[in-house]
């Protein structure tokens, strides 16, 4: 009986382990990771992540490993951390989505901050993008480029800014201080076109 208890104790002691990743393969239905610890180097270990979120672990990431039934040949990775890129000093209730290069989306009580670290941000294949802001939208940029037309006050106005600009550039103003006589001058052309 004591041998059975020793076997059970050994299996329980071997149910959880710690390791460091050396590489990660993300091409299949499940991500597979190679890790090492003081007992072994193991390749092809399945890493489980929460639905809707996926990441590829950088080499040197810490991983927690569960050995099902205490069997070291039946391992899964269920938690991970990359200490050098972990976002620090979060306040209670805050969440952040980040990567090893410092890009992050920080959700705080005051609002949401997206840090792109001077990289491009792209929204693809959206049929329509709506931004609802209660007071204003501010774009701090030296130039704003739009490939199509812009309509302001769109709920009541059907004219585009291009149509308004074309109309403005074609119109004339009445001439001031016109002298009587047979002069044919009727208006002044605008000085600056937009």
C-alpha cells in the first residue's frame, strides 16, 4: 500500500512544472511550443489560450506546464509571461493588450489609450466606420488625406466639400464703386481660390 501512496504523491508533485520557451509554432489549429527546464527540453507542447486572443511567445518566455495525471509525456502549457515586455504599474481594474515591441491598448477608468510607437495603424475591410464622440474629434496631424468626398452636416446637407469648393472658385463678387457710363465691368474675380 505504501508504494501506491508514494506513486500517487510523486504524480501529484509532478502535475505542475515551470519552463522557458525556446520557440513557438503557430501554424496549426493549436499553437505548439518548445520549452526547456532543469529536467528536459520538450518540443511540440500544446499551448492553450483563451478564445478570441492569440499570441506567439517570444523566446525566453516563462511558461507554466500541467502534466496530465502527473505524466511528463502528456504536457500542456496553460499560462505564460514574458517579463521584459510585460506592461507594468497597472491600477486596480485596468487592462492592457500589448506585445514585445511596446505597442499597446490600455483600458483605464478614464478612457482608452492606443500606443502605436510610431508604427502604422490600419483598419481593413470595414463597410462603414462610425465614431461616436459626445463633444469633438481632434486629429493632431500636419495633413489629413481623404480619397473620396467629404460631406459636413451630413444629416441635412447633401453637398460635398468638393462641390462647394468648385462653386466658390467659379463665383464673382459685385464691383464696388462702379462709375456711371458705358463700362461693361460687372464683377471682380475672387483673389484666392480654395
